[in-house]
C-alpha cells in the first residue's frame, strides 16, 4: 500500500497527548482506536511517513480495523481523511480537539469498505448505549432461568460472587449487545487467558467486538487471529491448517513482540520443530526460540554459525557417524525427549 501524507490543521508544535483527548475522547474508544490515534500523533511529531499496513503490523491489527479506527476519529472530529478515486485513504489531517465531543452516529456508511465492482456500501453499527438498569430490570431477568444459569457459569469462571454492577454489565452484553451464551463463553475465555477478570474490562472488550461486527464464536476467533498473514504462515509452517486458538496466537505474538524475532527466524524454528516431533509443536518451537533468545541469535546466519561451532566442538569420533549433521544438532542442542516429558507432566 502506498505511503499516505500526514499533516495537521494547527501548527502549535505539540508532540504530547492532549489532556482533552485523555479526559474526553479516550475513555469511550476501543484498543485499536486509541493505538491508531497515538501512532498518528507520534508519526506527525517526527514527520514520519505512514501507511495503513505499517500501523496494522505494529499493533497486530487488521488493515480494516485500522481504517475503521481512522473513520471513528473522523466521526469524532479529531481528524479528516482524504480519498482517491478508488476510495483509498491518501491523506490524514489531524484537527484541533474540541471541548465538546460530538455524538457518534449509530450507523455510518464506510466508503473505504465498498466493493469496487458494486454500488452497495458496507455498514458499521456502533454499540448501543448502556441503559441505567434499575432494580426491577435486575429482578425481572433473575427470574429468567437461562440468564440465571449464565450468571452461575460466569461466577464459576471468575471464581467470585457477582456484584450488582457485574450483573448490569452481563445484562448489557447479553441483552443490548445480543451476545449468545456461546459468544459470552468465548469472550470470557479470551479475557481470562489475558489475566483479566474485571467485568469492566470484559464489557469494554464486548463493545469492541460488537463494533468490529463480531457476532459468533467463529467471528471472535478470526478477530483474535486478526487475519494476520504472519499468524497463518506460522500455523502452516507447523502443519496446522485450522483457525488458531487464542493460546496459539499468544505464542506467535510472544515470539514476535516479546522475543523480537523476525518471521524468518520463527519459520526456521518451525521447520526444525516439524522435523523433530509430531506433538506439542508450539511448545517445541517456543523452546527453540527461547534458546536462541538466551544465546542472542537474531539472524539465520548467526544460528548456522552456532550450528557449525557446535558440530566442530564434538569429539572426532562422533563426527564420523553417518547420521546427518542436522539431526545431530537437533538431538544434542535441544533435549526434546526431556522437554516432551516435562510438557506431559504439566
């Protein structure tokens, strides 16, 4: 995708985040929207060129999520977008923040998502506002056996009794956002795997999912994976051809973001893993990459040099064996048998 010109309406030279943005605008925005806007401020202050794909790669979002985030801030009058004849974004003008935040329309037509061969327009529905539930609302829904069962399941997930505020959040997710029990189950699993048990966080995640048109557990899994090309490339490299689970995506994100490995290095670890085992491949690949991280091996050339040094350090008698050097390296450099026993014992 071509680079986009980024400029701002005012030239006050500010490079920080406005208190007005934090106090008025940020609290109602989702994760992707906040990260996208902060990225724009950073790029503008440093006069850096940007493109949609770079923002998406930086925060592990899809390009469509980034575009929707930009259009959200345009509705909030924080920026103005320019388009070419094919409805590609060509310019972003950062506007001066206003004390009074405009109300976002419930339905917004997105030209960016319009199919080029059709005249139809994609529609994004904003999340409905959360009602001020009263005691009668709570009492009425507590008489619903299905809703009571849902509350019991959520209490079991969270490991604590639910407060009135918690019940109101669940009621909002279940009734106003129309999340099915299966989708709520997926939502809870997603949040709990990230160590988030607060209903406030879970509710905000549900709103973000709703605004991203997530209506089924399958939609949620695809959203978590982010349709990230690297995620699916790694999955295929490990011989897995299904939609990745949250846990598997977390592994891949750790390798890229926490460990800081390039896709090339991750794929090399996958290739070695596939040659070594048919089971627990994510764990094996994680073991390889953890070892490379400890040894500060950041390129394939460095890995191959380490392989060569390892082989040259072996006794001469071992070098005369007919076994391929790659297999010797895998067996001696990584004790996969011990690793597998450790995995199975956990």
